[in-house]
């Protein structure tokens, strides 16, 4: 039989065993549902039996490692870095070469990219060839422009310049007129036509008058247009129209001598000689640096055989323009008339230097010396007049 003391000890041990069993069972249940720790995963990867993802053996590559995965970590922002500037645009480089007069570099730079450059660069290409007087290459570039826009008035005007280089005046005239069809206010096209009509011998004053009137109607009554119309009307002997236009030009801008001079010449053309001479004298006084004013007043004095005053005013004209052959010739003739042979000889030489056509007057003076048997000056005039023809 179990004694009371032994019974109690036996019961106590039984209770402890039961409690211990319960604790162990609970602990096992809790730990059985937990994921393997990092050491377990490491062991499984070594064995090739990882539960998270199969291990794949890959070949090493030379590629840079991929960027780090997205993270919520707070990181210091990277400093902004400025990218170095690349090469300047092609058009800018071409413009810089053009400004420096390096036209050959412009053409060599732009032609290889002619199918890619914009209109502005094509115009620059054409102008570079114009500076180099390469008419055929200029036309090639302009044909591309006109092919893109048949109404490109600037391209047509430049085409006129190209034809002028080729001395094809008829084709040039057609190009300038076409430019004005597309833009009646485009001055370079008018300038081209004025050049064509003005360089004829004699100048086509009728067409010039129409052109300047068209410019006034289309662009406005600018002083320079009025002055040119005043000049053309005077030269074309349409004196009444000239007087009206010259006065209008003076009212627009009184700082230029030309309309005063042509106004005076128009008075002379109308038979108002005293009024004309007074106006010329005033113009010469008011505009001492105007060769036109000095020359025309001196010529009036010479026509009156007032050679002394004419010589003085012609000298002022040569000071206003040292390369004016007509003023040097006027000084030579007037001084020769009053036997100032030294002044006359020097003036004839300078007149001849700037215009070989003055040789006619030079030879005439030599003939006078020969007829008067002035041996002292004859030999000097003869040798110099012969050199003028060379």
C-alpha cells in the first residue's frame, strides 16, 4: 500500500509531468508555423533546396551591375551637374565665317548639308557664292530655294543678281520684276532694275522715273526716293515736275544738297537764269562739302567765262571729292584759260588718272600751246597727254 507521504509525492510528480507535457505541446505548435530563420535559409541554399526561390547558376558578364532596388531610405540629393556645351549649330558657324569674309568656308560647310539646312542658311549659301562671283553655284543654291517656294521674292531678286554676274541683263530684269510681283515693297529688286536702266548709255530716264514713282507709291514718300525722282526729272528736262519734286524732297529733308542743286538747274531749264545762279551760289555756300554743289556753281561761272572765280570754286569741288574727274578737268580748263599752266598740267594729270576720256581735253590744250608756239610748256604737255592715252 502506498503511504500517505508517498501518495502525495506521487501525485505531485504526476501533476508536474502533465503540466510539462502541456507546455511542450504548446511550444511546438507555436514554433512549427514560423518561417525558417536566416541560418536555415542559408543552409537550404547551400543544399540547393531553398524554399524562397530556386538557386540559378549564371555565367559572369562584363555588364555593369544594375541599379539598386527602390528603397524608402532617406538619401542626400545628388548635386546637379551641367552638361558641357556641344558644338555650335551649323548655321551659327556659317554666319560667323560669312561675317569674317570667309566665303569659301561657308560654301564648303553648307553644301554637304544642303538637304538639311533651313531657308536662312540657303540664302547665306547663295550670298557667299555671290561674294565669290560664282554665278552658276549661286543659281544652284537659289533653285533649291525657289523649288521649295516659287514665291520667294528674295530668292528671285538674288537670282537677278546672279544673272547680272553672268551679264545676262534680260534674264536679270525678268527675275527682278518677278520679285516685285510677289512683293511690291522689296527694295533690293527695285535697286536691281535701277542699276540696269541707270547703267545704259544713255540712261533710260523714262523707266527710272516710273521706278522711283512706283517706290513712292508702294513704300512711301521717303526723302531719298524724292531726291532721286527730282534728279531724274531734271535730267529728263521735265522741269515743272522736277521743281515740284525737288521742293517736296527739301521739305522732307533739308540737310542734303542734291535737291537744292537740281531745283536750281530746273530753274535754269525754265529760263530763269538769275534765279538759278542765285540758288546755285547759295547751295555751294551752304554745302561746302558737296562736290555736286561746288561743281555745278563753278560750271555756271565757267559758262559765263568768269574763269578766275570758276577756278576757285572748282578747287573747292576737288577738295570735296578728290577723285572727281569732272572737277579736276574743270579746274584744269579754267586755270589753262588764265594761263596758270602749272596748275592746269597737274589738274589734267589727275583728271586723266580717274577717267581716260579726259585725254581729249588734255590734247586740245596741247594743241593750243603748239599753235601759240609756247615751247616752254609744250613739251611737258605733250609727254603727259600722250601718257594719258596709255
